[in-house]
C-alpha cells in the first residue's frame, strides 16, 4: 500500500461553515497547529479567487515554517473555451508558489451541462489542459472530482473518463468527492474499488457528513484501496460538515493499524483540536470522538466500579494516545467507586477515608434531588471533596454581602452595578463593578475586591455561562441552575449553582470557579 496521505482542508472547505469567519492571521495560526498535528497537506485556500486567500499565500512564504506538512493551493480547471496557460485563476495558482495544487473538476454529467454549461468533451479537455499545464510548471497536482459518487451512479462511463483523463495528464491523486454527503459506506467501497480497478489511478476520498457517515465513508474508501483522505479538524464545513479528520485518522491508525501520523503527534490531538476551536471561536464539541471532553467520561456507578478495577473494561482504547484522559462523572447514580475515582483524578487518596466518601456521596445525592447536576461540574465536586477531607481548605474569603442594581432609561440596553463586601487577608474589602448584565457586574466587582488579596486572580476569567430553568411550569418562581466555565488560559473547569434566584445561583457558581482557580495555581489562603 502506498503511504497514506492525510490532507486537511479546514482553511478552505471548513471555513465555509455557517458562522465561521477566519482572518488571514487566524488561518496562519491554524496552519501552524495543523503542522504540529502532523498532517501531510494543508489546503490554504483559493488564491486569485478572493483577496484573503491570495494574501494568505503571500504571507505564508515568510511567516509559516512548516516542519512536516506541505501547503496546497486550491483552484479550478480553466474556463470552457480557454487555454490553461492564459487563464488568470490558473496563473494565480502558479503565482502562489505552492508546490501542490488541488484542482476541482466536474465529473457529474448534469453539472457539466447545466452548471458549467459546456459539453462533456470540453470538460475533459479542461481537465487535461489544466492538469498537464500545472504539471509542466513543476507542480504536484491532485484533482477533486466534484459530485463523483452521484455522477458515477448517473453515468459511470463518463465519471470514469474524468478520472482517466486526469490520471493520464499527470495528476498524482484523483479524489472522489461525496459533495452532497449522501453516500453510505458500502456504496463508497463499491465505487472506489471500481475506479481503482478500471483506471489504475491513485484514488483519494473527500466526504461530507449529511448522512452522518463522513468518517465511516472515509474509512470505507481506504479499505477499498484509497490512499489519500481529506477532511477538516473538528468536522468543520458547510451544512453538516466534512469528515472529521481527527476521527478518520485515529480510526485508521488505532483500529486498522495503518501508519497515518506519528504517535507523538496523536498525543497532541486533543490539545490541537481545542486550540483550533479557540481560534475559530466555535465551541469544542464535548462528545466528539477521541478528543471530546466527554469521549472517555463515565457516569454510572456500575461502570465506575469496573473502571476502578480495570479502565479497559469500559474504554475502547487508552485515551492518553490522543492526549485525552478518563473522567468520572458524579451524579445521583454514583456509588462509592465514583467518588473515589473522582478524588483520584484530583490527586486525593480516599482509600482509607470511608467517612469522607460516604459524606460526599450523601451530599451529592441530596443536592441532585434539589436540581443540582454534577456530571457537568467537575470543579464543584472537587471542592466538595477537598472541603470534606480538610475543612476550611477552600476558605479563601468570607462573603459579607453582595447586591446588584440594574438601571434602564427605557430606550436602550440596561446597565448593572454590583457591590461586593467580603473579608480576605485580614481586611474588609468592598468593591463596585459595572457590567452589561447583573452577572457580569458581579464578576467585575468580585475580581476587583479579591485582586487586593489575591493578585493571581488576574489569570482567571469566566468564558462561558449557561442557565437552565428547572420546573418551568412554576414560571418566574422556578428554580434556576447555572453552569459557569472558567479558565486560566491553559485549561478550563466547570462549576454549578442552583437557587430560586438566578443571581444567587450565579454567585455560587462564580465564587466556586474563582476558588477552584486559586487552588489550581497553588495559591495559599491569606
């Protein structure tokens, strides 16, 4: 088998996702992360088609120092009736100085005749002329056959003729695209095997996720003989997205035993997936296979008992191989094993403290009856464990009172002002903060007050805030659950608060987040 190509198109096809808008600097940052991940090719965009992508390739020459990956430029075959050597967009591909060019071409007769509005024969000439021209200019050429699988089912002979034409003209890889994302794995295997047997070309796969099968279809293509897979990190892309390249690569490496990427690179997979999420400003998907925060999280008490004996009993692989880790979720289904495992994750040994285990377990079950949920609030559970084991260890400050006032002129947004009074470092601290909402104002006031005693708080910031109304039938009298995610710039943690007032619930989650952050930094109580 030829060495498998891992080809990333996050910067081009992934950037077509609704709500995702990357600056040139964003694209350069992501390209560096993709290189660290160990992908073979990074598709930077379409130079000549838009100023942003043209600028990306210009800046990449001096600002990108790729150690592993090769930068690829994306473009299209020449226009109908023209000549590749004179086509301005083809010239822009050459001017980009990318050593690899990935061309898109039509392989579906309906698209040739109705979208391109040209003849089937002219489309083949467009492929032949453009590929041979770029090969003659010293470029490695890959050809994406758009809508190939649908085209193969409509007119197999013509779809195969596009592959043969590209292969004979010098294309290194002909990529079969499930552009509409409508295929299933057995269909992909059938078509890929037929193309390889009929044309002798080196084949790749580019799958979209409209049936939820993009990753499975990519694996099916490799099983049928494809040696090039395309996808995007985190499955970014239009509609339901592209094949998640991390899932595809991990399946090929760990399940099929193929040499896809270096083991050390895979150990950075979770970190890189989340780092790219930060750049794109698209929240990381917790249930993402392999690298999601919940990918190796276990909740049921029965599972926890078995995991305590042997983690492999309920895990399909060692999570550390992809930079992830096992997590135990504590809930009303928790048993003693769940509490002990959660303590172990926090570096606490409760093996000889059954009293602490029993006390925390009882508190968890009682609170969950009242609307608390701890499977998404690991930091709150850790604080409970530490306080039960060493009473007073979380007492970084004593709250005297807090209040919030919200004013509105009736013509614009309301503004809030919060006042916090507390004791820390032997002093009474009072601070006022303003914000675009009551919780934001409380956050500002709390930080201003605590900064005098704990300057380390500057590294801690609130990054997410979720509210859920419990027992909505009670209307405005319902109990409110608040989840807050806090970060120190390197990692994040979640805390919870539940109360009849959204502000009281927020205050509990907010203060727990701050305390947990100070504990993580090893800050002594003052």
